């Protein structure tokens, strides 16, 4: 491993030139982000209109990559059959490459162009699909998750191209449109291209998370996720609560009892056995949490949360990163709109998910949850029908901190921000990291650009202009650092 | 009280002529119902588009009444302020009258032209706003609740007019557009017009319920309703379940616990004191339930319910009519759409209602529910904020069975259907009945036209063509019976 004070730093003049180019062209970069945010590329609600938007988004990205000079494949991903029998295409996955020089390292960027649903009526202050800048904040669905970071990488490459500077790395892109819906079809493609597109890749960079504080960060682990639906059905139609209230096992009463049995008031998961496979906390790990930069008061303020379940930094970080959590997302089939409706819903589906940590395994969790819900339901002696399903089961991921891509990322951040990054985990799920590591045996770097208050998945999602533009610089610097470490390794093999 | 075998029956020739006219013009009557169903006059979701539809519906009804020759007032009802500060007009209430002869009795028909929300995506087999006939069933939102019955009354009057027969009663109409939203503004109008429009009214007829079986019915009581919202708030925005799952008091967990504390698995309400004011069951009452015609197997089949909470006819009728019930309607603010969304909702509002029976009083119920929820919530020691509100509190109603309007209704049904009606109650709420009785001291008759399987408030609402057309005849016969009883009473005062 090279020492941080290695003499062969990238030439300062080139770095300055690149950074200046990025600063001068920042309004163009914001304009492109605006065009991308304007596409309502929602993947989790498979309907024809949104599928069209997804296809349009992939075509837009392919065009941008071709303008860089990349060779771009739009790989057909087949189609998905919906529960109602309808068939919709899965958006193609973009595989693109720029440069193929054996002497240079090959860095592959993974990103996604699909977004979570958003509607202004849910509490957005601006149209979620019109990127709107207020006080240096660029508001819009997908601004930080993940369209902004994808463009930051493209901006970095474009700076080299525009300045006619030699790109110090071969660059590959894997861009998909189904990340929010569980990266359908991507795993299969990765397996198929293991000895093809991915064979010469040295490391894979993912920028699909957030910093923990105002300080830049590198991420070395993510939680997995198991997403459950539990349907309780009396009949397909709803009832009038006057005409039938009092003589029915109401599906909502059953469902509320089932969902209420999942956690206690302190957030602890009540599914028997669920904590059995959680890795014990080591002493080294405790030290890592103690060293992490987190201003609790500021975290609370930026999150706009009066009080968390825990009072210390260590407890909070561990419950976000290395313990499982269970969240109830909502209920489909009940009355969810404003106003009053005196309906007894006939069939309702509760949705909840459990974030998984090493060494929890989705099939085991699935069995535990199903057994638990079946026991609670049969205890109610309800005449309704219950069906539990695990719609998604994604394993957690942890990286090796000593790898060269982490060193390169660390230096790039130091160059741009003048500060060391926090080494952190992320409580959310980047299933593709696990797949890259398991299937390809490739190293992964998670280099987040977004600030802690970006609000990914929520109303008023944004990316700061500063994070977007400085992030583009970090990627440019990262290319130079990766090339330098590669060269050093070739001169002095470990 | 006249004996049923009274010699002065209405002339058989006239009855036959009226019935024949109605039979011959039934397709026209269905066509008008189709035009009325096509108006999306939803009152419970106050938005400008639907308010426009409501106003259009009231204008359509006013025009139909004017064609009958009625004098029609559209009484301004003011406006409502929504929680967001927006102001929308409340649809005007129609007061109409036809005939003013002091020798004739005056019957006033109350009906409503607003409907429950409906969307084909909720499971309708046809467009809910396109009346569609399948096997003698007329499917469409509002077909049975309450546009069909309003038109049946108009059809009955139009038969007399078209045949140039003297209308044996003076007829008044009160038609409103806010029934599903709690009859806002109607009570005030009723109070104001007590000595005006309503002064000479002999009885008020309401046809806003359903039969209990395949047998026609008269209804002598309805339950009241208290509609509650309980909001749990952490912050206005949602959270990402990866980024925040594990360290929050999640509002959905609190809300599910609150809603789960309301009833046990057998449907019994767990709010302390709630049963204290329920009238004790008398022996006479028990006999009435035992005598009521209800084929339990058929009821289950038509309701498409595998099993009810109770096994005997008596228990089922008492739990629908004379015991309170609690139904959870849904949750606003959580993820309610198809697909997967890994959101932690930041602010959620549960909606439930309690159907009230004599002698429960809405303000008392409100206090009991609030105390109960506050106790459960404080037991959770959550850092969230809870707010409980009773959005609606409507008292139950019970009628006197010996009144002349019940006798006239009974005879009209016998004439048309050749069978005695069931004397039943209704589990749903017709608040206006209570208002008419309390404020005006007028007698009320509830004469339902719809069949037990009409599905009011649910998907695939319908009215049978037979019920709609024979119902028009029942109203025509009712006019004649009321006139006859009136005449008898004038000759032999009690």
C-alpha cells in the first residue's frame, strides 16, 4: 500500500485546469441535470406511462455518453409480468466504455436513472420534476438519488475531453433503470458479462448514498433489505361500514394487529429469532463508531427530528448500520385520500421491510416473518384469508478498507475538500454492491456526493450545487489518483 | 287508525293505469338515471373539479323538477374552508314544491345527489360513472345511493302528470349534495325553514337505505356515526427507511398500535365506557328480531362473506342495528399505491368511525375515545405528536311504528309486491332523519327501494332495474294511500 505522502502526486497544474473548467461550466452541468430530472423515470409503479418515461431516460443517458465518445450498448432486459397479467418492458441496461488501453486501470461507474415516485401533493414545495434552485440547493426528484452523481461522473470525463487531456483511466458505465425496484435483470447481466464487459474492470464505483455529516465520506458497508407484503382479504369489494359494521372480521382490524405485532414501542423487532444471526459487536468496531464524526444535535436539526430512539452517537450509528430495523411503509386497498369515507375495506395489503445486517440471510428472515405472522393471525381466529410474501430479499454488504480504490477516493476527497473523509457505513441497501463483490470478485468503492440532508426518497429531495460541482471534481481527481496508484503498483508489485 | 281492509281503497283502474305507464316508460327512466350517474358528484373530497360536478348535478335535478311543473328554489349554502385555507362553495340545497291544496296531505321527499368516490382501478368491472346494465342490474356509482330512488319519486309524480291525473298529495322535495360529507348546511336550512317551507309538511320520506333480504322493507331506526381522525407526526416530510430506519419512533408504528387498541379480535370496542349508554335489550325487541325475515345463508352469499362474527340471525341483526360498531377506514399519508416504496412516512392520519345507537351521545363518545387514545399513546413514550379529532358526530334515530305514513308505505308495498314489508332498522346513518324529527317535530318514513346486494359505497354499486321501476310504482301507490288515510282522518278524527 502506498503512503499518503507519495511523491508522484498528479500534476497540480492539470488538477487546477480541470477544476477551473468544471467551475466555469457549472451552469451547463446544472442545466443537464434539470433535463434529466424532468423525466419522470419511476420504476416501482409499473404502468405504461412511467415505463415510457424510463425508456426515454435511458435513451437520454445513452446520447450523453455517445457525446463523450463512448461506445454504448443498450442491453435488452426482457419484460416483467404484472400480477394482473399485463406485460411491460424492463428498461435496457446501459453498458458503455471509453478507452481500452491495457496500461491504464479500468474504473467502472455504476449508477441508476430510475427514481422514487413523487407528487407535489405529497408536500413538495416545488414541482418534483422541475429542478428548482433555492439558496444553492437544487430541488427535484432524483437530483441526489441518483441522477446528480451519474452526471457528476460524466462531467468529470467531459472535463478531460473538452480540455483535450488524456483520460488517465479506461472508463466503463453500467447504468440501469430498475434500482428502486430491486435491480431486476441486472444480476443476470452481470453474471453473463463476467468474462466479457467486466473482465478487465479494476474497480467499481458507486455513488448512491449520502454523507453522514457536513464532512465528505467513504462508505464501506450497506444494509440489505427484505420487503414484505401481507394481504388480508374478506372479499374483493369494499363494504359500507353502516351496512356491515359490527358483524365482520374487518380486514383492517386484522392487518393493524398483524403490523402492530412486528415491533415494540422502542423499535425492537418482535419476530422470534430475528436477532440470532446478527454479528456480535467487536471492540475494534466500537472504536470505529466512537471515532466517527457526527454532531448529534446538528443531525437531529437537519433531520428535523425532535428526539431519536437513542441518545448516544454510538447507539445511533449502530442502529443505523449494524442492527436490523423494521419499517411499516403503508397499506394498499384502504382509504388513503383526504376527507372522510365510511368504507370497510374488503382486501388490504400491508407493506413493511426489514433492513438486514451481516450475517442475516433473506430466506431465513422470510421464514421467521411468515411463521410469526401466521401465529399472530391464527391467534385471532379470523375468517379472513391472509397471505404473506417476501417481494424482495437483498443481502447486506461490507467492503475491505485497505483496497487501493479506497486510498484513491480518500486522496481525491482531500484534494477537493482539504479534509479526510469519514469512513462510514450506510443503513440503506445497494444490492448491486453485493452482486459485484460476490459474482465478479471485483472491488467496490462507495463514494457518496450528497449531503446528509438531501432527502432521498422523501419530499423535497435535493442536491446542493456545491456537492454536485465539487463532486464532479472529486471524480476527476479520483481518475488521476487511480492512475497514479496503478502505475506505482506496476513499478513495485506488492 | 284505519283497518287494512278499509273499503275506500284507491281506484284499481287508476293504479293499473299508473303502473302501466311506468312499465311502458321504463327505458326513458333508465336513460335519465344514466345521465345522472354520469355526473361525478363526489362530496367527500372537496376539490374544485368535483365541486363543479356537484353544482352541475344540482342544476340537472332542478331542471327535471321544473319539467314536472314544480316551483324550484336553489338555496345558497355558503362555502366551506378547507384545512389548507382554500374556500369552496357548498352545493345549493334544492327546495321544490308541486301543489298547495289545503285539503291534500303534503309529503316531502328528502334525497341526496352526491355520491361516494369511485375509480375503476379500485375494482369496478365497468366505468363507475357510466350506468351499465348487465342481467337486469344497473351498475354505476350513485345508482342506488341515492340518485335512483330520487328519480323513482320523480318518475311517480311524472306518471300522474303525463296521464293528466290529479296528484292526490302536495309534493315537496329537499334534495342536497352534501349527504356523504355529513349534510353540512342542511340542519341550519331546516331550522330556518321550520315555519316556512316545512310548516305544512305532514311527513318526510327518505329512501336512502336498502332492504334486508329479497323482501321489501320499511325502516324504523338508523345508527348514528362519530368519525375520528388520529394524526401521528414526526415531521412533515417522509424518511428513507435505509437512512433512518432503526433510530426513529416511526409514526406508522405508533398509529398501528393506536388503531390496534380500538377493538379486539371479536370486534368488541375496547374504549372504556363506550357501552355504558347503550340501551338495554327489551323482550319485545328480541321478538321483533326473531320475526324478521333474514336468510342467513343467502345474506352471506349475497355479501360474499365466508363467515360473520355471529352465527344466529338475532345476534347479527342486533350487532348491525342496536349495538355500536367500530371500523377502521384507512390511513392518509402512508404509501398506499401498488408496488414497493421504502419510505418511513413522516406524518400519518388514521381514520375510523363508531356507529352509534340509542342512547349514545357523540360528545360523550368523543371524550371517551380521546382519553383512550391519549392513554395508549402516552404508554408508548413516543417522541411523536398525536392529535385526535372527531370530524363528525351524528346521533342515532328511531321512529314510531304506529304512524300513518308507515301504514301507507306498508299498503303501497303490498299493492306493488303482493307481500308485507319487513319492519327493520338500518345500521347506517341518515342524520337528516334525526334532524327532521328533532327540529321539525315531523314524522319520518324510511322507505328503501334498493336490494340487499346493491353495494352502496363499494365497488360495482348497482340498482336492479326491477327495484328502480317497481319502486317508482310504490311511490305512486304511496301518494294514493296517503291521500286516502288523510281523507279518512278528516272524516273520523281520532
